[in-house]
C-alpha cells in the first residue's frame, strides 16, 4: 500500500476505481481512508483519475504541499505511465516508435512523450512520460494520437472493466530513488490473451491492492458483479467463503469455473480452505440452499476475524450468516472514533460488532437491542473475546426494536427534561424479518418511523448511523425520509472492497446523520 514515506512525503500504490479525494457520496476517497484507518493526514499534491492505478504522491504537511506546487510549476518532477490500447500507433508496432504531442493546458504548453512497448492478442502497451503533476493530459493526448486508452473505448465488443492507465514511476525532488509500482496483472493478461475470468479477477484485485488487509484479516476479494459469474468471494483469516446465486449451475460446476480465480488469488493472499454455498433466489427451495461444497483444509466452526485491534468470532459453516457484515467495516471505524463519552444504542444489533467498536472507542454506555437471543449471545462472546465484558458498560436487550423505540418515545414524551437522551444511535435493520405472532418487519415500510423516532431520542449534538441492504428499494426515498428529520445527512460509500459497479444496484446504503 505505502510505497514510500518520510517526514514530508507519502507515496501510495493507488487502486483503480478509487478517488484521490472523497467520492461524490462522501467516501471512500484515499485521503479519507488514510485518515480513517491509519490516522495519516495527507495533503493532495497531484491527482490520479479515479480509474487510474499506481504511484500517487501526497504531502504530509502544509509546508510540503506548498513546496509541491512549486515543483510542479518548475517541471522538476517526472512521472511515467503505462497504458493499454487496442490500436497500434498509425499502424506501426516497432519498438523504436516514439512520438510527442504538445497541447496548451491551463495556459501553458504541455507535452506528453509516448513510446510503444509491446503488443499481443490485439492489445498494445505504450509508455507515456510527463513533467506535470496536478493535471495531466495523457488520456486526451492518447486519443489525439489514435491510441485511445482501453476503458475509454470498447475492446472486442465490450467495455473493459477498468481504465487501463497506470502510474508506474515517479522521480521527485527530495526523494532519493525513483518510486515504482508493479505493472498490473490485468495489463499482462490482456497482452497474453488470458481468459476473461482471469482478466476480471485481476481487475478485482487491482480495485483493492491488499489495502483492506492492512486493517483486517477479513474482507471481500470478489464482489458480486466483478466476474461474469453470479458469485462473491470473502476471506476470513485464511478461509474463503464463496456465495453463489445461480439457478443453472451447481456448486460443483461453479467450483470448476472458479478454479483459475482461486489459483490467482492464492498468488496474492494465503488461503487454506474454501466453502462454496449456493443460494436460491427462492428461499423456499431448501435443497439449493444446502448445495455446499468444500475443498482444501477443513474450515473450523469458529474463526476470528480481526479489524484493527478488535476480534469477532465468525462461523463460515453457518448456513444463514457467518456473524460479521464486512460491508460495515468503515462504519464501525467511524463509530469507534466518534463514540467517546457518548451514550450509544445499537439497534438490530445482530452479533454486536458496532457495540464492541463503540465501547472500545470509549463510549459511556452501549445498549445492544435485538429480537434474537442467539445473536445477542454471540455478541456477548465478542465482548468477552475483546475484554469488554468486565466494564459493565455494555447492556444487552432482547426484544423487538420497534417496541423498544416506542417505549423510549413514551418515556421522552412523559418527561423530556428528565429523559436520558442518546448521543449516538446505530440502525442497520434487516430488509425483511419476522417479529413473531404473525407480524413482520419490512425496512421500506418502517423506515420513515425509524427516522422519526431515532431523531426524537437523540441529544442536541446527536448522531445517527443508518444503513440497509434493500437492493430493490429506491435510493431517493431512503435519503429523503432521513432529510425530513436531520440537519445534515451524508450518504457514504461502502468500503473499497464493495465497489459500486456500473449497471449494478447499490449493495448497501449508509447514511451519517447529524442533528
């Protein structure tokens, strides 16, 4: 992740698909991610396009940031890029093919020096060298030269799943040696004509580059939609948990198709055993839910997932859920950093990972409320694993969340001046759930009331974190209902290992709401 660091400069190997700054919905841009997870304050010196990977420079102080501007203006830095196009430059493929394109940019003459590197299977690799950093013109210059970068233009009748532009080297005053980033596997696979599933697996890795592994041993390696197979692949410690959603293929058939992907992942991370479970679209078709296949080392019933200094017990063999929602990793970190000296309520608490994060962050008290006693029991185990069970500041309430909220509202209405308001409330409800006695919970129907009641129970500087996984719901509806009650509502992106993919519904909606 970090390619170079000293007192003034920080150079990282940027994954593709991530913004330098925060994304449109508030994250996870690299600046925010570095501060959120590594407490690193980074000042932007130059940018890479969201789709560009490779060497990216930050300043660590405001003084260094001002110096960086002078370095850019005086053209003291040199950056080298590599990119893939599906076209040869004017029909030539010779290794001595070089050219320069000059074009005014921001009132100054700018040039990009291009050189042909190699070709294979209808793809062409080029090198581009520039001496400007804050803005660059490689993409437009490549298009002007007739070698548009793959990702900007279709290849073989399909859009490639990433922009094939990579910042490979940086020569920067004050850094004694040039900083480099390895040539992307996806580029090599294109030039070698590797099968598409391997190309897509490489792009999936390049969206992560091992960054989640710097803070956790458990994260998503392949998100649903990243492969041309309906699967997701998570790693928990050293074990793969593969969820499949196919009505046509059995688990055995999917395992065979995924073999090259699993072999490729083994070159990046160590995994010892794998479980593939087929999930039916119709949950009443029990036999498909039981279509499970395992290989490699047997997976134990209890595995410890680590996030920063916290551990959570997960069970990959469980047919319902392993016990930890990986898509809330960034949210747990925000809760931990915000919870200090606050009264916290974690609604629909499941196995209480948010509660553990809040208490570890110094919360005054944390109430975990859930209807399922079995998940609360697992939550208590998570508290014990992390040494949080002896403080007495963790409270576990087994009951219907909606009824608990109504009781709290009655207490608040009876005596507002004496009511103990909450400073932080987490609400991550299921999409559907049974509430007993023939009653059911549907997040879309209950959302407005949840927003109203939670706002009512918050203190004057209170914060609420809302989330839901209703893939079929309308995004505007959930946001607008929260905006009716909260002064500031920020929709956050999920962690980098849960990318928002084109033509795919949002996997999870996360809202940070301030009174």
